[in-house]
């Protein structure tokens, strides 16, 4: 059997490098056809040589020009640039699966193009379904493209649902680590720093995702994503705090019993599940040792500590462009916090104010949606500028 050809959008991030690890483990079943990144072209040199990749893309044109002039890549390597370059990588004829792991919404156009080509999508960028779930899922239905979730929580639910009819499922329950400040006194949260927020207790992730974990905005985004992936309303979705990050999600069955998926906190597990689905083979990650003591805690999230979670749930129930507004305002607020321009506790305030001051609208097209999303970013930026850290 010919190995499945993989294209990675976001190849230099943690998802991308872990994907390479999985491909390295299964060379007869998987191969790399294309790699795309933003600016870090030097990080592509080694995988290009190791996997014999002939096409790469850099969304930043200046980085692409530097890569071409560096002489570090084989003469046969095509170096594409800009959004069009990422789209070409995602739509290479030989590609079977696209790992969509670009941070934020920059991966929307190339991922949607790959869906329209009928590619299998290993979706790691939750923002895409939050922003454009209506259009992405419609395109997937039309083309027959399969959306496989890379997020450990959604991947766990995907595994748990595979052998069950819909009428057996009562609720879906996502777990959350609680982030860097789950035990910090509430009165101290206004004074925490970006450096402290980046100290995630369990996972090694990029800065944006790590901050979102501390506010639990990421869990709010995941709830919205789950609505689209599993076609369930918000009132059948729950979140519980699970500090150990070993139970990745649970499902509640109609008879009242619970089933859970457990594995160590390594993204190799969900990534491999997506790349090899439906095969199960040994994974290049540690395994749980039940010969050792194992503590599993589950507690409900405190809405005072995690107001972003409630805002995301409200946006999801409202529908229309509200989830996209939530995401846009959160991205703007997190960036301002990272630059020291906004207090940690003001992230939720900016989201709330942006939602309340934005018009409600049901987008008629992707272009319509993106125009309103851009307006929301501008509003959130103005609101953030009006606050002091």
C-alpha cells in the first residue's frame, strides 16, 4: 500500500513537529508531501532533507525570499509564498491528509480549499470552526472531505463515539487542565504576568494557546468547535476541570453511565489517530503505567475564575457571527496582554464589551463573515487601547 501523503500547515509549531515524529515512526504508512510555515524557514531545513520534501511554503514573502537566497535547500525544492503558497501546499494532488495547525485564522482559506478538493483534514486549529463552522461543514458535506479532530478533547470524543448510535448519547464532556492559574487566589489574578501565564502545568503549547488555557477561552472555543464537529447543541456539552490531563473527554450515555478516553498528555496520540485512522498502531509517546499510583480529579469550573468560558457559551447559544466575534476579541486581548498593555483580568472584559457592542448578524457568505470579523477586531483593538494594565 502506498504511504499516505501528508501536508502540514504550521509545520514548525508544536503540532507540526509532533506530526513529523509520528510520520517518522510509521515510514511505510505515512510520508510528507508538503510543509508550510509563517517565517521560520530555518526550522524547515532538517525535515525537508530528512523526508525528501520537494515543496514548501512560507506565508511571509520576505521569509520565503530569504529561504530561496540561503542556499540551504536542495535546488529541486519549490519555495512558495503567501496565502496562495499555503493553499497550493494544501491542495497538492498527491496529498491525502492536511494537518491544519496554523495559529489563529490564517489557515482558513487553504484549509477550506483542501476541503473542497476532498482532502482529509486533521484539524488542529479550533479557530477555523469557531469562525466559519457553517461554511466548513457545508463544504465537507458537499465534497466528502473528512474532518478529523486533532485537539485531544475532540479526538477523545471522536474515538468514544465511533461504535455508538446517536440515540445512545446523552452528553459530551470536555476536560480542562485549568491552566496556569487554577490555584491562584482570585484577588491576585489582576497582577499576574505573561511569563507566569505561559507556565502551563501539563502541556507544551504555543504562547496563544497557553494563555487561552489560563483564561479557559480555549475551552470555550472547543465547546463551539464541538457543536460543529459532533452536531450537538450547547445544552448537551459540559466542561470539567481535570488537573492531571489524563482523561481527555467523557461521554454520558442515555442509561446514565460514563465512558472516558485516557492517555498521557502527549499530542502524539490524537495526531497519530488522525493520520492513521482507522488503524491503531504503537504510538511514539509514553504510556500510562497502571502499576503506579494514579490520581484523577474532576471538579466543575469556577465561573468567577474563568469568565471567558461563560462568554464563549453565551456566544455559541447566540450563534450567527457571535462565536467569530468572541474569537476575534480574544485574539486581540491576548496579544495586548502579551505585550503588557492589558491586565490578565481585562481579557474577558474586552471580549464582553466587544460582544455587547457588535451588531448581531447571520452571515450570508464567507466574505460577509470575514468583513464583520474584521470590524470586531478593530472594535476590540480600540477597547483594549482604552484600558491600562
